[in-house]
C-alpha cells in the first residue's frame, strides 16, 4: 500500500515542453486514469514517474522522493507496463515474466522458490501458463502484451503504471487484464495510474480521470465530469454521445456524420 505524489512535474524534450507543472496525489489503492489525444503527454508523464525521462519537480512515494532511492528500490516500488516494450524474441514467456522479479534477485542472482511460485501464479491468473515455455518471437501481439502485464504484476510493486496496456487485446482479454488489476487494487491496495485511449474503459476502471492536452491538465475529476461531449469535442475534435447507464457506467459512443436513425 503506497501513495504516489507528483509535485510540479515538468518534462522538456530539447526546447519542447511535453508536460507542464503536473501535480496530483494518487492515494494508496486509488486508480487514476490519464486520458488525452495523441501527443498530450500521457506516456511522458508515466515515464517521468519511473525515472525514464529527466524531469523538473518531484515524484514521491509515501512522502519520500523516488530520486533519493536506489534503482532496485525504485523498481520494487513502481512497476511499469510500457506502450512499446522491447521484447527479446528468444526468451520464453516464463523467463520474461521472471524479469519482473529482478529487483529482488539482482541481475545475475538466482531466483528463489517464491519468485518462481509468484511467476507461476501470475501466469495462471492471466491464463498464460500455456505460453510459459513458448518463445516470445512466436507469439501474437496480444499474447506478448499480456506477458508484459504479467511481468509488471510479478514485481508485486505497490504502484503500477500502465501505458495503453490493452491496446492489442481482444475485448475478452482486455476485461481479464483490467479485472485482475482491479482485484489486486481491491485486495492489496495496489495504486494504479493508467493511460488509456478507450474512454469507456478508462471511465469504467478509474476512480477519477485527468485529461491532458498539450502537456497541461484541462479537465480532472470523476468520469461523469470529464467524459462530456463538449469537453471531448474541444480536446479530441470528436463528436460523441455520452450515455449514462443506471449503474453509473459511462459509455462514450462516437457518432458517424451521415448516420441517420
Ligand atoms: P501521449 O502519450 O499523450 O500520446 P507523449 O507523451 O508520447 O504523448 O508525447 C508528448 C509530446 O512529446 C509529443 O509532442 C511528442 O511528439 C513529444 N515526444 C515524446 N517523446 C519524445 C522524445 N523522445 N523526444 C522528443 N519529443 C518527444
């Protein structure tokens, strides 16, 4: 159980500012959904949190700056599912997911029985046991993406960053992966920050949404306040209907220009 605080985080690539003065506190067990059009700065923000890009401002876990922690400790606190992970084709599914245990076993160390059991459990929960001995180069994009999620979950880090984690998955596997994250959040207080293009899914799983546009927060709050047709039209240039189900689910439906009912 850990909280994540971002204070005035700014990221520049050369002279271009990709994220400007982002601040938020994600409570332990909370799920924050980042949304926004391509290039809004979502990936950059996630990469700043896990120290993959230089940034101004501070990132704190449980009140302690991540920059003050060792690399291994940071990796044990924050697990990250990147949008375009480097996938070693020759590695098996099991070997790849075992990499998630590297903060504990060291780079050349031997994994313990617990590490192997943890990997086996995650593979089973994502119905990936059948891929444990298959080489990654021979798997489909969706199968590989699920193994990347498994690798992050095998870390058992209290904070999970997801960058478009389900973009290559069919609707059933999307639900399976997001439900697993949701369950870990409920049962173990996992703190989640995700970037997702699917606005309905983002609203369904997140406690609150933050809409970024050109690196700046332009809307934030419960999904009912952020997923509004006028807001989405302004920042995505999209025409949608937003449907509210009785149970509170919000469904964002794109409209077709010449579609008469
Ligand atoms: P999003 O994830 O919301 O699509 P990104 O964080 O990937 O947005 O990108 C934010 C901005 O930063 C974009 O204008 C993008 O072109 C730029 N950008 C992203 N990565 C780099 C990089 N490595 N070097 C220079 N500019 C980058």
